[in-house]
C-alpha cells in the first residue's frame, strides 16, 4: 500500500500515485484530493522505500507505522503531546525499541508522526505490505 504513497520534496503532505507518463507522474493529495503533475526534476520518494535505522537491520517504515497503529488503536497521534526531543524519543522507544538514536533525528521522528496522521486521516490504517502478508503463511508452514 505504501509503495503508491509519495513524499515530494518541497511540498508538504503526502500524495497518492494516480498515473504516470513518459516524463511525469500524476498524483493526488491525500488531504485535499487535488491532482497535479510531478515532473522528473522533482525529488519523489515512495514511503514503501523508506526504512528506519536500528542498531541491527533497518526496519521498513510500514512496520513502524504498523507498530504505532497497534499501540494507539488506529487513532491519529496528538501532535501537541510530542513537541520535545524527550517525547520523540519516548515514542520511538515505545514503537521501535532498537532504533538508532544517533542516526534517526528528531526531524525524522516529527515527519513520521506527521505522515502517520495524514495516512490515518485519509483512512489508511493497514500498513502491512502484500509481500509481508504473502510471506507470513509460508513462515508458519516451515515451523
């Protein structure tokens, strides 16, 4: 699901990929539902390609969102409750115990909170990827 949700450098919010052409993408804002083209010169990042640094392996952003969703019952986070570095760290400790505190900056955590709230506001609360869902039964059968 997160593969088609995009972050565009220089623009606030998140966007859903609607279509793509030869030198552009057609996207729709998750909050305002306005459509517009994004050209090849713009920096576009799929949320499905983002991962969070941990002390071991990197963890996909979808897993972090899923952990937040489970902890807060699919509800949006109160942005005012997370305004200090200590509060950001407490949130990350609660949803991803082994996160790398040196490489994950407060601005990254703030962006995670913002993106999570945008996704929940748009009705997106299932953060598991199709690949993860397909692998789960296979792993259970191998035990």
